[in-house]
C-alpha cells in the first residue's frame, strides 16, 4: 500500500508556470505548475545539486537556477540527455490537500 503524505494545501501550490520548493519530512521536492498541470520531482539537480524548486519554468521545463539544465517535470528527464533523470513523485489532491507518495 503506497503511503501518501501531506505536501501542502492546494492553495499553496505554485502559480501557473512557476516552480516552488516544499519540505516533506526530511525531503525537499520541487513542485512545478506547467499550464495548470502539477508535478513533483526531486529538488536536487543532477548536475551539481542546484535547487530545482527555485528555478523558473521555460517552455514547460524546470530550469535549474544554477547552470540552466532543463528538466521535464512529467518524466523527470533532462532535456539535453534523457538518460539523466530525476525522480517524479505521484501526487493526488484530497479535500483541499495535496498528497505526495515519496
Ligand atoms: S546544478 Fe543544476 S545545472 Fe548545474
């Protein structure tokens, strides 16, 4: 049975075409809103560990604020190299709360 934990209230989610960091337990995740579609990925960029949730969204991708690597929040793949992948976490919304499966 997968365990879903509370990530945030739905009202705290990032605005359209923005990303935001959230802490769940001892983990930090990056939540991206691409044209209203919400996805959660690991916050740690595989290049040098940049905080993806502090990046911007460009062309539907999360842009790492440190050196600009771009990540697809739906698949977790890096744009320049699909073999580089950050984890994507399942989300669901229940009575105004956003839940995440870590
Ligand atoms: S740490 Fe993310 S692009 Fe360098």
